[in-house]
C-alpha cells in the first residue's frame, strides 16, 4: 500500500519545502491548479501531496463523466 504514495500521478509537479518545524507541500496539477498543505515531516508531506493528487485526479474523472 505504501508504494501507491511514492510519486504523484503523471503530469503533476510536487514541491516540498522546510517551513520551520513543519514541511510545506505544493502540488501543481496538469491544468495549472495547485493544492497545498503542511505536514510534520518530509515523508508525511510527500504522502499527503500524493494522496491529494490521487483524490484530485479521481474528482476530475468523475467530473468528466458528468456525475
């Protein structure tokens, strides 16, 4: 299961930055939208961003189906 969260889906750009005692992540989607968040460590920030990418991709597929 952990392998699913190693890299974002194709076309997404991931940026991780140390922000004091936390890590900031920013995910830029292929259409130019961006998602951001904070996490306590680098590994958690990466998993959070990849999870957000998977969720955004799923929502986009649902939107395209017009549900």
